[in-house]
């Protein structure tokens, strides 16, 4: 079970870290466009859509990595005081009650939207150049798949915690300073 958890965590990390680096070109675009517009009276045609695509892709594709790092926001003022087995029981119920139905809906509808967008060669109406949109929409079911896969690792973590009374170790990447 621990090998499966580590494998899935590795996949999420392997995908999430490179996509998180997309924030650098995003920042450069978000700086370049206003600079050109305000200081040189030369607005760009492409920057809005490029920034939107980069942000959307980054946001979606780092979801599984964030889940693997246990860095999603939680309201756990009571939860953290519970014994580990109670936490794991609560988590496993919530994974099946909320997470899986939501992620399955995301994958299902995301696939439908991506397929329709590709079929019609959908283009953006928010800029004069009208770039294609279907590559961005394909990211939705792909990201949903990786988030669902990481959800499997989280359920396996809950099962391990129920058996042992301790949470399995997580791969630790960059963490906040205390």
C-alpha cells in the first residue's frame, strides 16, 4: 500500500512541479503587457489570452501536486484534535461522499466540453487574434484524471491510518517556514 501511495505521489510531483514553473512566464507576460500599454502606447493582442491560458493550465495541473502535499485549504479547527483513526474515518467518508462525485463530474463534463470545443475548432472572442480554445479545455479532464489518481493515494493513506493509527509519510517538498 505504501508503495502505491509513493508511486502516485511521485506522479503528482513529477507533473506538478514543472507546471508550477509556468508562473514565471505568466508573471513576465503580466508585466510586459501593462508596460507596453502604459509606457509605449503599444498594447499587445496576445497577452490577455496567453496569460489566461497559462494561469488556467497551471491552476488545473498543480491540483494533484497540491493534494499530494496536503496543502489544500481546510477548516480543521476541531478535526486536528481528533485521534488519527477518527480523522481517517472522517476523511474516507468525505472522499467518497464529496470528492469522487465532484471529480467524476469534472472529468465527464470536461471531456464533453473539450471534445465539443475541438470538434468546432472553438476560438476566443476576447481578443482580435481569436486563438483556439480547445487545448485549454483538454486540460480539464486531464487534470481531473491526475487529481482523481491522487485521490486514490489519499484514500489509501486513510486505510493505512485506520490500520496503524499513524498517517503514512508524505513526500516533503518546499514547506512554509515556521
